[in-house]
């Protein structure tokens, strides 16, 4: 598996490639996509999980269609910062994407603590969505929340490296 730091992802991308954010759950995979400038994460879709081979095939097709060069996968770290069985499951999912499904994209993990809770709170308080409608969008919104956190970290690193635009390329 080609695991890397989120901060190193831009160097692994070819021009015009994007990042795919994944919020892996036991029943669904929430997906979000970045723009090619790596500034904005947008919710994409939610895949109902079935067998790994079918899930991997769906992800591979999305990666082809969307010109994805790297994956940011939410890692469900415990509140105390430790990694439990859920983290182990997510890491195994990522390893299987590389080893069994042949994914060549760089893979980075992003701490997703409270991402679903934050999105739920937003959808209730700000969007005033019904429970049924929230259930339909929460996973892809959580993926966008995770991916946006990673994109913000990339932009912050670019700013501190002397690139005021945050584009990742120094002047």
C-alpha cells in the first residue's frame, strides 16, 4: 500500500488530478471529491456496501471518472487518541484496496473524530433537515467534512512554506 501523509499528497498528484475523501462505515461508504486546485471538498455520493470486490469496483470507476490521484480515508480514532478495532478495520480496507483491488493512488488517513456528529449538528441546526433526508446525505457530507479538513491542512502548509495562495507551488 502506498500510504503517505496528507501533507505529501499534492506532490503525488499529476496536474489536474483530484482527491477522493472516503468516510468508511460498516454499511456505507460516504464519498467526497476535491476540486483540481485542492481547495474545496464537495459531497459526491454514498455507496451502500456489499462485497469488497463490488465496493472496490465502484470506487475504481469513480476514480477513473473523476481523475482521482489520491485517497483521504477517515480514520475513526478514539477520543483519547488511541486506535481501536474500527481503525484496524479501516486500515485493512485501505490495504485491501491496494493489495487485492490494485489501487495505485496514494492513500492518506485523516482523523475523523466527531465528523459525523458535526455534520448531523449542522444538518439539524442550520439546514433544518428531516431525519429521513439527513440519513440520505450524512455519509457523503461527513466525507466532505473529512476531506475539507485535509485540504485545509494542505493549504496551511503551503502558506507557511511561502506560498501565499496556498496552491502548493512556491512562487
